[in-house]
C-alpha cells in the first residue's frame, strides 16, 4: 500500500481523492456537512452538484436557517439544491446593510419547501425554481412585487398573498393565464388598505382564471370588492364579512363549500338574513368564524338543510344556540367545533337534532394541557375532565354510530403538537363473545379532518386514547 496524507491516498502509484469514492460512501460524507459547506462543495464540482440536486436526504429535514450577505449567493445555493414545490417569501425586517445579512433562507426538503427572507427583487429566484414550483406564499413582503414574475411558472397550482403596509403595488398582465392554477388565497395584514392598482391587479388575476379556479379566499373585509370576480367553476369560497357581502354571495353560483369570517357583532345581521334565506345551490359544507347565537339560529332556519359538514370557529362565544342550529340541519354528518362548548350545551343537544351525525370533532382549550396561556375567552373554557363525560353521553344518545374526536393542542417552542382522544360507539357485535375491531369504516374519514387542518402538519396527529363506549339497553 502507498503513502497516506490527510487529503489524499496513494494506492499502487495511483493518487486517490474524495472524488475517487463511489456514490454511496461519497453521499455518506456529504450528509455530514452543514448547509453552507454542502453548497460550497456542490458549486466546486459538477459531480457533487449533481448528487446534491438529486438527493434531498443530504439536506436538513426540518429546515436549517442559512444567511447570505449577497443575494447572488442565495441563487448559487438554490442552483445546486434539490427542486422544491413550495416557495414562501417574506421581508427581513429593518435590514442593516452594514451588520445584517441581505437574505436568509430555510431549506425544508421534508416538505419540499424553501422559505426566503429578503427585500431583493426575487424574479430571478422564481425563474430558477419555475419548473418545479407548485405553491407560492407571499407574507409580509415589502420588496418589488414578484406577482408578475409568476406568469412564467406554468406549474403553479396555488397562490397565497398577504398584503402589508409598505409593500409595493401588485401587477398582473390581463392576458396572463397559469394553466394549472386552481386556488387563490388573499389576505390583508391588520388594517392595511390595498391600493386601487393592487385591487385591479388581483381582479385581473381572478378574472383571467375564472374558468379554472376551484377555491378562492378573500380573508379580509378590504378585499370584498373582488367578490364580483369570483365566478365560473368556483366550488369553495372564503369571505370576510363587510357591507355588501350578502348581495355579493347571492350572485356566486355553483358553490359547494362556504366559509364566512364575521367581525364579532358587525355585519352579523346581514349574514343572518343571507343564511336564513339562502338562494343559491345547496351547500355541502359551511364554516362560520366568530358566529353568535343569532347566526346559529339563522343557520338552523331550514334554508341550508342539505349541509353535511359544519365547522364553527367561535373562540369568543359559547355556542348556546348550538341545538337550534343542528335542528335545522337534518343531513349533517360531520360537526367540527374549533372551540369546546360548555358541557351543558352538549347535554342540551337532543338526539332528534342529530339524526345523521356520524362524526364530532371538538378542540380542547384545557389550559392544563398547554405550555402557554390559552387565548382570552368570554368564559373559562371547560376542562377535558368536564368535557369527556358529556361527550361520552352524547355518543350513547346519538341515533347513529357516532365518533367523537377530542383534539388537544400541546404547544412546544418550535411547533404545536396535536393530540387526540377518540370516543365511539358501534352496534352490538353479532357474537356476544367477539370483540369488534376498534377501527371501523368511519375511522378513516374521522381522522381526515385532523390531518387536513391548515395549521397542523400531518405528522403531528396521533391518537393517544381510543375508548370504546358501550350502549346499555337495560
């Protein structure tokens, strides 16, 4: 055997280097490098660059923050990194060119996502990612608007834009159409009022894709003027209530799912009248945020008797009129309560009010189960110990086999953890001695809403207790 030095090895006169290794051990070596070193190695050698692009496992799964003093350095690293499907863009607050990095990036290849913070024009970054980019998220970004650059991204499927003070006007060419775009979500930060030019650009975007959009969210009252552009084949719509919301919704045809965000007591009466006399095609799913008892009563007036899935997200209300709403929804099979009602409200729900209910999801606000203070509520939230007997009693009283998920949040420094308890009742088994399987055909759809929650990653859902509730006929 020949001589050995720290960087090379000589075998029978042949000089060997790191690049002499076959791919498997070379990948093992690369996996030990931090992001900056991995990117530098990939840029230094075409073979290493090909390996880093083709093997996402080399990159941190949960996302490691990388800071750049030059924007071009970010582009260089992106060119040797695996392609991502999600790009999230935001501004780095109060950039100090003397002491602070010009841009930051967080690579998360577990979720195929790249998060970038910068004030730079990111058109070149978007073009670099274009062929693989499917989802674009812009939150609190105050740089040059990148919206027009997206017209070159033919693979884009979803778009989320959060408008903030200090951001430039948006622009969208009226003749530009993204062939795969099907979802657009728009929101304004706090009391930001978008300019007329921005509203015109967003209106042009919605109108250009009116024949293919399936989901539109206008999450702020300031965006209600865009409702007139939400036509075509739209199936899902989220809208924040503002003057004229009822008139605008009456003109939207073909909806199957509707989410209305109420600003506490303002605009409730207008929405109540709309729900009480819903004129459109039958809705399948309804979500109400910050709804009061009057709105619940309007919901149960009978105009929405075909609703099968109801979501109530009212952390500042106690849902005293829940039974009145359920009485007018005979087809309801899934009820999702994003804030737990009092046990008394649950006990007041009559069996006749839930003839078809098969799934109930309740979000627990038990402060003892959380590592930080719960949000301010108008009354003390019920504890899990108080909720569980009322939920089990509802399971036993329900006419149909009912599954109840008690959803609990346990907050951790980096991400929330979702924990669930499942209570359910099955018909008696044919063989008295036979123990039926604890998971029936309803359990798969019962778990689906937990995993589709916008705020919860799929990996964070786990069942911590499955308690079978027996009926007693004696």
